[in-house]
C-alpha cells in the first residue's frame, strides 16, 4: 500500500463517504461540531489564513428563513436535517493575520490591503477549509450534504453581512433511509495527472 492511513479510515473519509440526502433525527451536538472544527482547523491555507466562517442554523425560525433561500429540490433536505451550517468566507480575514502569521505580521498590509485581492484569497482559502470541514464531518462518523443550490445573495442578506460571502450550505447528521444516490463516476488517474 502506498497510503499509510488505515483502509477503514480511507473508506470512512473518501471511498464509502457520500453526500447524504436524508438524515435520522438524532441531534448533532455543539461538542461534535467543536471537535470537527478543532480537527480541521489544522488544514493548510496560504499565509495560514482562516477566512472560513460557520453559521449553525439551529432554531426553527432560522431554519424556516434559510429554507426559503434554498433551491426547490434542496428545501426538504434542509428542513429535515438535524443540523445545517452556512459556510462563508470572511473578506476581512486579513485583520487576524498578525496573530496567525506572526513571523511576518506585515502580510496583512503588504498583500491584502485591497478588497478585491482579499475577496479572491478569502474565496479560495475558505473553499479549501470548507472541504476540510466536510471531511471532518465524515471523521466524526456523520454524513454531510453540501449544497450550492441556493440564493447566495438572499442567504448573505438574511444571515451574514457585506463582509461575508456565502460558499455553501451543509446539512449534517446521521444518514437516514435511502440517503445515497448511486455513486457517480470519477475520472481515472490518467485523465487527471500529467508529468512535465
């Protein structure tokens, strides 16, 4: 084997993991979410940026407001999931760089003084962190249902502010009956990897 990670863990995180479409009603606790975050916060980003923000939608009122902004096919899943998280990018992440990148605190102003540059960096690095978050949900023995079928501007106005850009909504919980669609194909190594 070329991988040192236990095959069962490989299956849990990747091969057997799927996007869940139904969930049981077993709750997802704040302690579980904190354990997920405390694991995935170590994933690499440029300049050790941490632009990902996670908004947990727990109250019935907030859930109802969110469901209105989801695409029609995603509404029932979002309404029924034990926990829903809005993942967004903080476009003012650079304010934390002196703490997160202490050996070069000037990076905040040297590279990220202009808003368009920050927005691009925040989008890229928060997307990487969102991927780590999904894998972290799987590591906790839960299933994730990430979705981008939503009214992004509506979600931003309803739950965030102008400094935060929504990336996706993730339903989280234990998979319910008929949770999985059939596995879709993946590209082969030869289709993706080239050597120069």
